[in-house]
């Protein structure tokens, strides 16, 4: 009798563990799986950084991105963050959804990737069932935080890697304007290429996941307190150069 009571108490706990409930503060939460198997919201999805990401891969999940549906009626419905990195959900009126275009947006609301126009319908709200590691029903793979159609064209055209922003020739000259304060002191020291690169990366001055959140940029634009004042604004070439360099991997090139 005691064993039966114990099993009765354990069953709901095991169910919650299996579905990942209760781990809203954890980075891992069934990334890539069909959210609607366990949840009752209208739609669920995971945004990844690569088309062939595996299930449960929190490291390849794209943080700082969201999803929205552009309905054929012209209305836009926006997803909100779910449990786990990269997971998103929409919980609204299923009845208003007709044909729609699925769009991935960055932290500023800019569209960085989208499906073909009105290529989805109300039967395609369990996004991860088609956007699997290898792709089903015409999906190219995972929902990703970049325009994969454009990336295919880049591969076809064989764009050389030298087109990427260079730390030594593009970024370092910008940082050298800060030597009045950072010549031999401060949180990082601007000296030669390797020394400066190691200083800003080891002191966590860059954020690969969300480049705009990099302390290097926030301080230079005076978005957070900086004793040296504003060095450049967000519309400047300097800002764009550094954002692009970080987006491309913040290479020591």
C-alpha cells in the first residue's frame, strides 16, 4: 500500500521532468522538439544558429532573437520567450491565423530571416516538427537567425573570407583613438594587435551572441557609464565596423 502511494506521488513529478516543466531558469529545455506535445499554447519554435543543430542543443540555440507571423490579413503576431535558450511561443487566437509568412527578428525587431511569402498555414504551428535537423516537408532544416537563402548564394559565389572585417586593419585603428586613457592602464590596454585583442576578449568586452550588447560598444557610445565619454555613436562607421566584426566571430585576424 505504501509503494502504491509513493508511485502515485511520483508519476506527476516524472511527467514534469519529462516535459521539462519547472526549468524556466535553465538554458536547456527540449530545444528542437515539438513544443505542442507537452504544451497547450498556440505555437512554439526554437531558433538556432545552424541549420543542422541537434535536439536539446542549448549551445547552438540563438539567444536574443524572436519570431513573428505576418498573416495574410496583414496582422503581425509576435512570439515571446519560452523556457530555455532559443525557445519561443505564441499563445493567441488560433482562429485568426490563415496563410502566413514566418519571420525571425533580432533584438531590435529587424527581420533577419523569413519563409517564402504566405507559405505556411494554420496546420504548421508546431514549427519544430518540420524544422528538424535534416528538415521535413520542404523545410531546409532548423529555423535559424540568419538568411540561409542569402548564405547559399554566398557559398555559390565563393566569397573569400578576406572580405570579413579584420581586427588588425579595421578594428584596432578605432581602438587606437582611445590610447589617451587606455595606453597602459584601464580594463584593457591598447597596444599591439595580439595584446589588445587578448585584453578585450579576456575582460568580456564583447558579446558574440548579441553584438550590440558588447561592453566595448556600450561604453564607447556612453550607453553605460564610461569615464572617457562618448567615443562614437550608433550611426557611425566605427560602430558598424565593430558590430560587423563581432557578428562575424570576433576573429583575431
